[in-house]
C-alpha cells in the first residue's frame, strides 16, 4: 500500500513537474498502474480493506477458540487465563498456527462481545404487583430512655415506589416472616392493589441470606438452597424468590436508596419512644404520610 508521501510525490511529478508516467515509474520504483490510479482518482490517500480475511491456520479452530474465550470470560478476573495461556492450550489440542493469529482473533471476539453486551439492558420499569425488594438496615433510636440499635425491615414495591418499614430487636427468621406479613397487610390496606396474590420477591439483601434466615446453602451467582420454612412462606404468598449476588447492591437499588432516605428523614434526630409498638405505629404513619407527599403511581 502506498504511503501518503509517495502519492504526493507522484502528483507533484505529474501535475507540477510535467514528467511522464514512464519517468515517474523509473524514479519512484512504482508500477504504471499505480501511477495511473493516483493520477486518475485524484486521491491523496489510498486505502485497502480486505473483504474476506483468509484464516488458513486458525480457521478450523475458530469454533473451539470461541468456546475457550467464552468460558474464560465467565471466570472471575483472578482465575482468567492470559491469551498466551489460551494459545498454549489451543496448541496442546493440535493447533499448529502462531500466537499472533490467536491474539488478533481474540481481539476481534472481544470487540464483538462488547458491542453485543452494550446493546443489552435491564428494564427499570415494573408492572403493578410484579415485584418488590426487601432488605435490613440498622438504626439508632431511644426506647424507654435507653439508646438502642434496632433492626429495621425495609420493603419497597417496585412499581409504585410505596415503602414500608418496621423495627425489630433482631434479624431472625421469625422477624423476616413477621415483616412480610405486616408489609403485605399494609400494602393491601393502603394501596388497594389489583391482585395482591401476584407478587414477586425481586431481591433479598445479602445480609438476610447469609444470616441463614432464608437460605441453607449459597451456590454460585444467584443459586440458593432456600430453607423449608422460607419456601413455605413464599408458597403461601405466591412469591417467586430471586436472590441478589452478594455485594451487588445495585441489583436492588430501589430498597438500597430507600434505606438512606428513611435514615435521613425518619431517624435523624434520634426519635424517642416508650416501646417497639409505639415505634412501629409511628413508622407506619410516617410511611403513609411519605407516600401521600411523594405520590408517584399509587392510583394506578
């Protein structure tokens, strides 16, 4: 491929110095066809793009290499193989080509994967009664004159953004069940939802899962072995549980944001109560007042 400097020399020699094509070919050591192409096209830069890239060595191995690259991308960063390791594994399977071909193919594969993943998105809209999110937070209140750290169950409906909070002394399994029972009764009484049976548990906080209140075993990613009592609760309310990946708070961003809002608006400065019953009655009134003040789609 001609460089820009050579094209400029050809154009100056022909149009400015009035040299013949034969003389230009002799002086610049280029072919007649090349000189004619530069003169007739008027281009100042010639580019060439190969329509079909022959892969004489790596061609038969592209399918296997695709599988290796995909499996490698799914691994944790610390466990991923370098490209030279991928090349070595491919050589061990019989590939007799060079490393550069593998490197170029892997770069092309990564670009295609990036484009494909960029086109994907997770919708942030929910139908009425489709999903809700649940998490725990720790707040400080004064109960009967003693400063106490309470565990606050935080529930949020994903469609209407309606919130429900209730304080408990601990994060036991019984408290999880009680919080769900109170939340569903609260939402049914104040929202008049179209179908309260169609609820989906979209996210339970990692702390709840890891505390064994809902899960017996945590597997890879979202896979969980839910304990029997938790499954019974889900069966009773027709809930389809979906766990978050640990340390991935963005997967339940609504309730994570709610925790901060509730802490700033409800628990600063430290409220004072005589008992948990008085505290929870006050929290329920605050939830109703907050919903009326920040009405979103509660009428839908």
